[in-house]
C-alpha cells in the first residue's frame, strides 16, 4: 500500500510538472500571439498612414491638374479672342489696302493726266519758240586733250576757242537740255578751219538723245566736210526734223589704226 501511495505521489508530481511545462508553453504562445497582434496593429497603422498620405497626394495632384486645366482653358480662350481680334484687324487692313490701291490708281491717273498736260504745255512752248536756241545745261565729251580744250569751250560763244578730245576711237560729244525739246537744226563750227586739218570732222554723225539709251539720227546721216577755209566755209547745218529729245550727241569713229580727234569751235542747237 505504501508503495502504491509513493507511486501515486510520484505520478502526481510528474503530472504537476507537465502541467507547469504546458502552462509555461501557453504563456510563451500567448506572448508570441500578443507580439504578433502588436505587429499586425502597427502594420495596419502604417498602412492607414500610407493610404492617408496617398489620398492627400492624389487630392493635391487632382487640384493641381484642375488648376492647370483652368489656366489652359483661360489661355485658350484668350488665344481664341486674340485670333478673332487679329482676324478682324487683318480684315480691316485688307479693306484699307483695297482703299489705298484704289487711291493709288486714282493718283496714277491724275499723274498721267498731269504728265499729258505738261507735255501739251511743252509742245505749246516748243511750238512757240521754233527756231530759238536751246541752251545747254551741261556738255561733256569722251576725253579731253588738254585743260583749255574742255567740252564747254564749244558752247562759250567764242569761235576762237574749241573743244578737243584726245586721240581715240568711238569719240563722242553730248549737249544736254534742261528738259525735253523738239530739235530742229544743229549748227556745228569745225574745230579746224584750215586746209591741213579741217577733214578731221569728216564723217561725224549727229543724233538726238531721246533718253539715256535711245538715239534718233539727224540728216544728213553724217557730215561731209567740204573744201574751204575759215569760219563760214567750215560751218555745217544738220536737220533733226523735230525729233523730241533731252539733248544731242555727236559721234565720230575712224578706221585708221591711230584713231581720230573730235574738235568743235562751236555747237548750237535750235528748236523745231
């Protein structure tokens, strides 16, 4: 009986120890569960904070987008308004240009009429001065042999002076008017009046300068120097037939290798 009591006591002690072990394990499991619960709670808190931060960012982004869209809409509206205003300005400008073109056309017509009136006045003036001397406002020659033989010596009214080019080819002398005139005759006094050199003028051609480019020949087509010495014998009259121009030009060329001289004591141009 005592043996059984001892075995029962030992068995009871062993069961108590197991119970203590199980209880200790239960405490550990509970502690671990509490830790897991805390971690889950913290995770939920972090997730909630992240969600709130995300929501805040989304709200701010949406607000920014709305602001930008509103600004873009206002800019687009202002741009449309500006374009409409520009179109209206362009339309007004086109209308003004059309009016300006019409005014310019009218002005051109008026200028054309004025030119016709001036031409008529010049015609009347020229017709009234038939046979009168047309003064030269400027004379020039291709070259000058020396200082005292310049082109103006041919229009100084002194038959004892003369113009004289240097020797060369395609020589010319130009007599410019103040305005366009109808040319009747051209009087030329040979630069040389002695029998030795008066032939230098032979073949000179007289043309009316219609403008800076166009030329109309007078008659005869070229001067044929005649025999005889002195001023009267070496004075030549060329008929230009009333051709309208801004001046006259004398041209002289030669086939000789040495070239030629163009010499004039006097030149006078008379209106038709």
